[in-house]
């Protein structure tokens, strides 16, 4: 059954990276690593303006748009 094989392959390609802690799956290793930081509480992305720490680059980027300190400085 080639049809079944194709769908199997596509599914594993879509979510190859699985979090051992909660079972969430991710399409890229990069996304999985970002997610794992949430479990460990690792916050290695700091806002240069208010010095708050964030777990992922995307969370920091979102913060930067609303950071009162950064907006006040400009
Ligand atoms: Zn997880
Ligand atoms: Zn900030």
C-alpha cells in the first residue's frame, strides 16, 4: 500500500522532534530546543533595556515591542 507509506512518511516528517517531558512534537530541532528551555526554566534571552529574561528569542522579540523601558528610551 504505497498510499499508507506516503502518509506515514509525511507525518513523521511533520513532527520528528518529540519532547520527552510532555510529549509535544515539533517540526524542527530548533523549535524543540526552544520548547525544552520552558521546562528547565532556562532564560537566556535578555531584554537589553529592562534586563528581564525570556526563555525564547520569539518571546523576547514580542516583549521588545511592548517594553516600556525600551520605548521610553527612544
Ligand atoms: Zn515539553
Ligand atoms: Zn524590556
